[in-house]
């Protein structure tokens, strides 16, 4: 874990934390397919910028992990996509059945570029993406209802966000959550999706939001255990060592590392932390990025 210090403003910052209790969908092993899960994505949002940090671990069959997942996807230079939930189905034999919500985001962005639309990119790309992934999820629910029922115990399929600049160059975030009616599917076999799509309020003061496993961060914030109190003390004791550094960025990375350190293996949280910010007028500025994650993703 990377150790970072607290600052005098940290208490005020922490008091503004808003947790979006996100989702991690657990999958059983499936022959010839790898269904990925495991995510924590941390956002620090204000009118000045949006910071995004995420872990890199994905779990497949038998909870086998890899630490090269790109949970933050750059779409061009002014739009990011982040994901948590049922994110991909990768077959080793039936390749034609492969799908990835990340690839669908890249595809939606490519469509937007080709159309040369003057619409707001956050809204237009997210709408095209949503139409595609709804078809994918309905197909999965119709063809493999028991697999989905075993996997999505809380009925959640996806928590996602599109972070970018609007037509005036200001930062904008749209969150999209997709769930299904578990009781109805069990009773009738008819899948029904519910979509919650909303814009985040962007205010001057930094607000922290989380998609994925927010439990440990909430525990830390509330100091509801001995380990949480110990971590809070450690954070406070290291304040002076980082007095002149970027508090918000260090804290966002700290929260991802904190979750990685204490998360049980079945959560699928860990690996390198990717760091990026979206600035008004300027767009995407990568701070830390795995080589396998493109700085400007395009449809292949």
C-alpha cells in the first residue's frame, strides 16, 4: 500500500464524502468463458476537475485473478468511461459470443465520431452505449437466466459512469446503473431491466463518490473498527510528509489502496492503481496508466 499524509483540509474533505454503494457481481466458473468481476473506482468531483482512480483486478472462473483490467477507458481526449459489475464474457471457443461493455463504450464513441454530431458527447455516447448493453443483458437473461440469478444475487448488472466535457468545455458526469427484477425473473422467466441514468451535481467543493466495493471506505470514514481507526491515525501522522502534494489525488489513490489491502480475495480488488483527471477546457490528463490501457481508446 502506498502511504500518504493527511492535510489540514482533510477533515473538511472527508465530511463531504458521498458513497455510492456500487456493485460487484460474483460469477461461478463457466466452461469456455471468463466472466469478469471485481471493482473499486473512486471519483473526486468538483467544477475544477474530476479525479478518477481505479484498481486493476478482474476475477474469472474459480476466482482466478488477473491484474490488467482497464476499468477506466479513455474515449478520445475528452471523455472517460468507468465500469463496475457484469463487464465481459470471453469465450475461448465460441469467440462470436464474446462481449465487453468496455468495447461497447468504444464502439459508441466511434459512432459518435463518425456522425460528427453536435450533441453533448457525454449524453450522446452514453445513450448509444446503453442501447447496446441493454440488448446484451437481455440476451443473457433470456438465454442463461439461472447463471445470471446465481451471479447477480442483488439484481444489479452494472454501475457505470461517463466523465467528460460538455459543449462549453465544463466537466460533466453521467452515472448509469442497470438492474433487473430478480423476483419476476424467477417467477415468470421474463427479464425486465431497470435503468437509472442521472447527471451528478458538480459543485465547487470536492465530493467523493465511489462505484464498486465501497464497504471498506465507508468503514474507514466512519472509524467503525479498530483497523479503521488505526488507518485514520496513520493517515493523520503522515500529513507533514506530503504537505505540498496534491491532496485530492493522493487521497483518491489511498482509498483504492486501502480497499485493496483489506478486501477479501473473492471481491476481486487489487493490482496497480490507474489515475486520471478530467480538466475543464483541456480534457483527459493521465497521471498513472498501465501500458495495456490505451491513453486514447479507439475501436479496433
